[in-house]
């Protein structure tokens, strides 16, 4: 079942359960995917849908960090609820050990030896971990292993 079909089913379930928080988040995700579909001019494949879900998750995490810094606990609680819903549609996240292993393998694969090769490593690495690992953690791991 595609992510879009799953979102539609979950939206119906949330409506029946009168779960407003889940319903609004599911609608937002569905809307983001449908807007991207319209812009692309074709049905999205699973990978494209997961990319959109990952982007929405990143936006929420970034916003939550800003709201915490500003002391807006009311908005932080709302975003935590949204993140819990969005997490259901994300693929399983890789552990730090798995990320470190893939980074080490990719560094060996591209023959990187210094921080000057950072871009080359990231270019080869990101398609491998897309949607399965937080880009910030991957970035820090690459810097640590190259430095």
C-alpha cells in the first residue's frame, strides 16, 4: 500500500474516532504529497512519497528546536504530537552504529582521505541513507571519520 493510500485510510479512521490532532496532521501530510504530485505531473513512487514525509518531519523538528529556544511550550507540545503521527509513516531509522558502518564503507568506496573529500562522500552516501537516517547525524559522522 502506498503512503498516500495509507494516509487516506488513517484519515478516515481519525475522522471516525474524532481525533482532531491526528486528523489535521494526516491531512497536512496528504496535502503535501498531493501538491508534489500536481507539481510533478505524475503519480509519485514510494521513494518520492517518503522523501516528502522526511521533509515534513525535518520541518517539524527544526520548528520544535526554535520553539523550545523561544520558550513556547504550548507549540512544542503540539509539534511533539505531530511528530508522533509523522513517525508512523517514516521508514525505520538506522542506528548510529549502522550509520557509522555505511559512512566508513562509503569513504573507502570513493577513496576519500581528507575533509576536502567531504562533498564527494556525502554525494555518494545520501542516496544510500535517504529517509533512513537524519542528515545531521550523517553529516557529523562523515566529518568525524574524515577529520
